[in-house]
C-alpha cells in the first residue's frame, strides 16, 4: 500500500510532483480555480490512475460550505482566506467564492497521511487547530511560518501560534528550512523517504521532508525564543520587550540572536510526531 501525503496548498504542484515521483499517493488541496484547472491538465494521468486526488476547495472552519477566497494575479502563490494577508506587499487581490472543507472531513474520506505539508497563506494555524478535533496524527508535518512582512501590526506573540499548536498536538524535533536556500539542496541518495528522485528545488517548493531533512533539531523553548527574536528585530526599538533586552539575556555569548532565522529568508518548520501528550 502506498504511503499517503497531503499537500495543503497545491499551488502549481511543484511539491506534489516531487511526492508523486518518489512513489507516494497524494491528496492535494487548492482553492484558486485557475490553479486547479492547470493542475488537472498537468497531472491528468496521475488523477486518472488514482495516485493523485486534487480537491478544488479552501480549508475553512468546520461546517463552512463556501467561503470568500482572495487571489493575487501578480503573485498566484499568495491566495488566502485573510482579507489583510500580505497587503503590506501588494494590494492586487481579487475576491471570489469557493467551496470549503476542513481537515477532519478530508481525513474521513482519504485517511491520515504519513506527511502533512501546510502552506495556505495565513490560514495555517486553522489547519493545525482542526487536527485537535481528532485522535490521529501524521508522522511528519511542515508548516510555512509567518514573516514580519505578512502582517501589518508586527504582532509577534501571534507568530508563535503555529509552534504552540504543534507542541500541544504532540510534535517535536523542530527543524527550520530556509526556502531562500532551496537551490542548494539535493535529495540524498540512497533515499530515506520513498525512492530517489534527482530533484532540484525553488523558493516556491517545500523541498525535502521527514527523514531526508538535514540540519539540527530544536526543542520548543529554543525555536520559540529564536523565532520571536527574529520578529522583534524588525520592530525594535518600538517593541518594549526587545528594547529592554529581555530575550537577549537568555543568549550565550556565541549564540546567534535569532538562531536559524534571518531577514533575507522565508521559513518552513518541520516537526515529528512524538507522543499523545
């Protein structure tokens, strides 16, 4: 039986194509009607064979039948449910109505995935919150983290919501992937997940996952501290927390203030399911 991956935020299918090539079955979710049409055309054979299920819906609060979804013709990877998402970088958004679903409904129909990739432009925490409604968890999960440009207020505590949900859901061994450096990444050979694929990655893809990820693992306390520092760096001295040096006091003399985070990157957090606690 093929292992299952969920691609929540299909976009152009770059991640889905990698998962399929590695031999996984994929359930992909995409709300933008134009991207759905392109995906059906590109992956016609995989959809016909049943290796790929492309669900043309938006992830939304449970019970929603239809929602307003905002597409951006200039940056088609910025489609979002949130009216204020990325407005600091672009106001070129158009509203449309799309069908809706939720994580537990997807699980009931397609099953629990081995790996769950989430990249849905601000609604990522909603996806994690819905995982709490059921007892089963994917073995591995990744979520795109917010950058300070995504929000206008610089609400740093809100930025920790994703990490908090992952911890409560039983995930740990956090790894940070800098998507701006994806062009430097090569899949391991022999493969540690599925079959080897000589792939290359761009900033529009999530890249490697699960056992194939390199780099250090972090605990919640360390990664939350570094991530919050990263946010506060953008807004100091306006932030009283940063201005008072509250977080820097906990840093060692040779430890980078923001750990793996820096202002020129954008980041995914990957985590492994550890327990039911």
